[in-house]
């Protein structure tokens, strides 16, 4: 039997899911990465994993697809690097047009990304379904965020060993700090909800 959510819950669900997703600036993230040094598409993907995964994620396929669009727009160019027994490697560089586009985008105001989180909807629906299932999912999600937090803290520890990190590394560390706070906040919130759900 399906339960009807109380009046007003529909608006809450709409808020949690977000009315729409804002367009993602994958191309501008790639431009920012290439501003440091020319890279292959594969190495751009590695930089995403190492440097920006705490706030931006993209598959290798998405990166290659976006690079093709950016090349067509004149934002990037590439040189071909022959490889013995392998397909030639493309080394991408940002162009003057790409730098101009990054500068244009950089000057625009940012907007908070609308929240679209299934777990919040499950918490909202908890009074009408099995709480035990929610407890299991909260424990699982807590572990996911704990694992990411450990990874990010290890990255931060490497940064802290640098006596005089270059400016680019200092700013990368600031984004990493935001990722650490994000994961820690999720852990704290999961603990808060689990505490509420404890049997009395």
C-alpha cells in the first residue's frame, strides 16, 4: 500500500531534488588544468583524480569528448607524439582563445549547485517505510565518505610536507580543504541522523 506524503512535503522534495541542474563547466575545468602545462587526455584524467576529484568528477570518455568540442571551438590545440607500437598520443595545450574564454568565464558570478540527493529523500520518507533499511544505508554512506576523507587527508599531509609550495599548489590545497570539510560534514550528519534513529 502506498502512503500519501503529508501536505507540504512535495515542496520539500522539489527543494531536495533541485528544480534543475546548472550547466557544468567541464570545459573550463579542463582549461584550468591545461593552464598549468600541456597534457594528454589520459593525463588530464589523472589530474582530475589527483587534484579536483573532491569537487569535480568526469570520466575519461567525457574528457575526450569535451576536448573534441574545445578543439572545434579553438580553445585547445594539440601536437601528435608518436609512440612505438601504440596509437599516437595527442598532447593538448590551451590557446589564446582558450585563455580568453577562461578569463571571461572566471569573471562570471557563481551560483550554488542545487542539491539533488536521494539519501535526503529517503530520510524524508523514513516515517512511512522501514527505518532499518535507512539505518543500513546511512551506515554504508558514512563509510563511503569516511573512505574519501581518509584519501583527502592523505593528500593534505603530502602538501603539508612542502616547505615552500608553488602558488598553483597552494590554491589546489584550498580546494582540497573544501573537499575535506564536505566529507567531514557528511559524516557528522550521518552520525546525527543515526543518533536520532537509535531505539529509545
